[in-house]
C-alpha cells in the first residue's frame, strides 16, 4: 500500500540510532532533539492523544544537565528524547495510572527503570496513555480518554501500551517504554505498525515494585524497527539488586547481535496455534505471504506448533495472581473508580481456588519444557499477535473474531498467553497491511533468554518483507 505522508520535522523521521549518533558526535544537541519532538507532539497530539502528559520544563532542565555517560556503552542514549508509559513513576511528572483518584498525583521519586534510562542519557518528554492500571487491549481511561490509531483515527491503537505505539508511529519520539501482561507491548505494536518486545523477565528492569518476584507483568522496549528496539533494550538492560528477577546485560550488546543477522532463520509457523484462537481469513493470508517472503529470502519456514495443554487455564490463574497481589491491594479511594473489566480481573484473582494456583505453577513448568525442547529445532515460533485488525476506538473489545463470540477483553488476546506462561521472550513486528490499510503484525516467540536470537530473526523478517515504513501523519477519516 502507499505510505501516508509525514510532515513533521526531518529529525523525527530518522531512526533512533541515527539521532543518537548525531548527538554523540555533536552534530546536534539534546535541545535540537527536544525542539523537534515537542514540535511534533504539538502537531499530532490533538489527533491521536498518545502522550497526554507533556514534561517540557523537566525535559529542558534535563537537557541542560545531561549525565556523563560513556559514549561506547551500548545503551548510551546521549540526550535522546523518550517517552514513559503512564504506569511508571517519573519524578516531578504527573502519573495517573489512568485512574481518576490519581489524576493529580506527582511522585517524589522515579521508578528505578526510569532512573536507569535517564542515567544513560534518555530525556523523558512525556507520559504515554494507557488503560486504567494497564487493564485493556484498547487504550482509554476516564482521565485522558481514547488514544487513536495513527493509520485510521476512528480505530483503536491497541493496549495497554497504545500511547507508546501511537507516539512512535507518528514520530513524536524515537523510542518509547511499554509493559506487557496480556500482549500490552505486542498488540499495540501490531496495530500501529511498530515493534514491541516482551523481553525475558528481568532483562528490561522489573515489574511492579510490590511484587518483585512475579514475572508476568514486565517492562519492555517499543521502537519503529528492530535495530532501534535493540538499542532501547540495551539501554534498559543490566543487573540491579533492586529487582529480584534482574539479570546481567549480555557480554555482546543486542545491537551488535542484530547487526550480524542474516536470512538463514528457522521458523516454526502456526496460523492459529493449533486452533487455540480464531483468526480472520485476511490476517491468515497476510501472515502466510510474509512467511513466503522469508523463505524466498533464504529462510526455512515449517508449519509446526507443539501441543500446549491447559494453556488458557494456566494463564488465567497466573494473571489472577497478578491482579490479586497488586491491584487488589490499592486503597479504596482508588478502587472506587475502577471500570467493570478491571473489577472483574481482581475478582477472578482473589476468588480463584488454591488448587488453580498450584496447578498453574505445575503446568507452566511443563509448558516451559515443551517449548524449550521444541525451540531446539527452530529459532522461533511464529504465531499471530491478534486475530483481526483494530476496531472502532469506542468499542472496548471485539464481540466476534472470525464469527466466534468473544467472552471478555482478555479472551481476544489469547495469542499473548504463551510467552507469559513460559517466561519466553517474544516480539511483535509489522509484516503487512489489510485491504483497509491497517498494519498487521506477527508474533515471534524465542527460546529461554534467547532475546538476541529473537531480535536477529526479527531483523531477517523485517528485511524480507520490506518493513519498516517510518513515521506517518495521522490518517483522519
């Protein structure tokens, strides 16, 4: 399809890695990058509502006092503007969690991951929109309203990192932080035509501070292409004892690994994960076409998927523990504003029987070993991200997918379960467009701690199918 135009500052259209190189060399200053980002934010925010909280004064002050960072450090950002999802604290910036009781909350301290990114030269320009406490596959809340899809502003941008994905797709920022429990990095990336990566737990900082030993809800990078995703993952990586699950940065940077990517990839491909979830015929065909291009480029693609027993019940129980241990403990004044779907999530978590929790722990271990052995033969398992293109922004979740009724908002995100249950790294990347002009993503699931190989395979697919397309002006229909 024909790419929509981009009328923003020329600097905003460049890859993040190019802008970082310009910042390191002195060709541009952090103030130059901020000027471009704030100009673009002013241009497109009225149309998409991706970054409703702007931190301009804070960002300008940070640019004037950039920390001394070794420019050869793989994750050095050198003054690059970035955005943070409105679930993570940024000192002095409003953090609402999409909840009316929190709409004026300004934290005194930043989340440790934000501190890490700032120490490595990232400058926070704003907070991206999210559903209330991240609970939703469509980004909206009572504080800021709807985030709209840049490819068609009538439609939703996915969730819960919908603001992050939309901000990237329109060129507001070059890199954006997100998080993922039920595809919250992956669905928005697929719907907005960018890359969203759920890295191995502990790889990209920690999850909620109160539950540091739980690896279901975790942070991760979003970017416009695979190489920029590797850059942000390098910036997010590294051991810190404040995160119980934290793991060391690799000896070889993710950017170096991605630079060595080639077309010789081994992909197991399943259109519907053994019938685990419905998929619209058009989505199936787009994914098939993408895999054919990978084969034409020199890769190997085989139709295969292991038997993944009790995956749904296992995921639901683990998700219930997440909500039961985190959101259920919030003050009554905050919970009083919860939307019905968030209340339902908490109820499932609090009231599930102990037997379900015990079974989930046993099942997830068995599923991990099934995938571990399966991925000894293949580099990745490729499956859909979601089974249909985005719907109208006012509809919280689709009532049907390929004629199959959907019971709740989590059920239509079933392809997100596997990576969460098995703690395997996964990634969503664009591979095509629907007839209506909406991006379609494919999900790749890699081997244990195989973040580097996952990114290499993604780069090979990106090259084979001709993505990325770069930022666009919002398409207002």
